[in-house]
């Protein structure tokens, strides 16, 4: 269990976006005739039985909460493959509305409408609000008696994923634990790992452009993998940001870089330098993610304080501290 100090730190950071904010081709070109892409997709949906015994004809509408950078990327790919994609933009800003429009994601009036019309709902929100969003969706499912699959795709600890699963399953919906690794699926390198009772059902989305990889095991496997992966990438990025700013403030930045470019550290330095320019706008989301990794490690009986330090780094960047004003953010060629 986290210490009272950890809990106080987590509560103090807060998230500015609070609750529900609040982040091609149809394929089958062998089908001939004057059908438009959506018509082709519906024809394929009605006729194809796909992998693992799950019929894609049962998946026609998918909800995404919410259309941030990752969520809108997932929505774009699904829409391009003929799926109707819905979201609920109540309380969202103009940026979310613009991303949803570009992705072809339709806005509905409320969560009850969303769960009533969707076969699958993908939760892709800042980790700090994953539980609150699940509570809201569960309430809507209970109110409507909807039958849907809820996939929590957030960067959360296995224990958090298990708590979310209980909430969703108690509402009468089905559940899949999912962990997204890589950039949005509109760019190469995205993959979504899934585990738990709904993982095979979620894997049917492979037919619609997503790289879904099913892991053996129950809820917690996919989220645990995400935790360990992000501990390396975003943890290293936080360390890199802090030490490079420290070197700048100490007046040894150039000497440090020359030393780091010697030997094995050169590869690490290149990773950090390429990642840092894109980090500041994402820092607010990564605070909660680092706290979830710390929780994951502490649940296993190993120290989590290292990742709470990374959360402090991202909090400093979010709040415009020295790490934000002195951060080397000159883009580096890939």
C-alpha cells in the first residue's frame, strides 16, 4: 500500500482535466461494384466470421472516451475501416471537438445514449480519471441494461485495472484489460495488448485496422506489461530531462553531452533528445501514469518511490517550473 505521503502527493497534484476529459481503406478491394467504402465495410461485416470464434458482424459501433491524441487516432483507424465511432463531448473543449470531427467520430448527447448504441467502448483517458470514467459508464449501463464490452486501455496499475473490472462487471457489461504501447495507430508502431475475459472479443478489432495482441492470463496482465514498458520509456525521459536541466544550470551542459556521446550512453542520449521536444504537452497526463507505476511496483513489494520522483518531474513541467523553462527542446533528426 502507498504511504500517506505518497497519497498526499498524488492528491495534491490533481488533474486539470478532471472527470471525463475532459485523450485508408475499407479493405477487401476484391469486392467489386459501385459500393462506397462504408457499404463495402457493412457487406463484409454481415458476411465474415472472424478469428477466435468472434463474429465481426456483432461489432458495428464503437465508443471512445475520449478523443485525445490517442483516442482520436484509434477512432480515425476504426472509421477508415467502416466502423461507426461515437463519443460524448459534453464538457469537452474545442480541441477535442476538432479532433473528433477530423477522425469522423460522432458526438452523442450523453453516456446512456453512448452505451445503448455501442457494441464496444474503449476507455482512453488520463490514468488519474480512469476509475471515475468507469463509474460513469457503469451507471449508464445499469440504467439502460446495455450489453457491451468495456475495454480499459489506460496506463493503470493491475490493481487499479482489477478495481475497474469489478465496477464494469457488476454493471452487467463485459470487460477487457488493455495496454497501448507506441504512438497512435495512425502512425507505425502501435500495438494494443489485451488480457482478461473480454480479450478475445476485443481481438476482433484486428479486422478493422488495430494490432490487438492477446496475452494469456486474467485482468492485470496487459496493464502490468504497460506499466513495465512505460517505466523504462517515460521514467528514462524524466531522468533525462532533470539531469540535462541540472547540467545547464551548473554550466556543464556541453561537457556532459560530449561525455554522454562516448560509448554506450550515446544511444540513451539520442533517445532522450528525440523524446524531450514532444514531452511538455503530455506531461500533465504522465503524472498519473508514473503514480500508477509506483503503485504497481509497491503492490509487488518493491520500491515505487523512483517513479514518484518521475511524477514530480512531470508535475514541474506541467506547472511551468524550471524543468519547463530550461528544458532543452530543440528537435533532433531521427
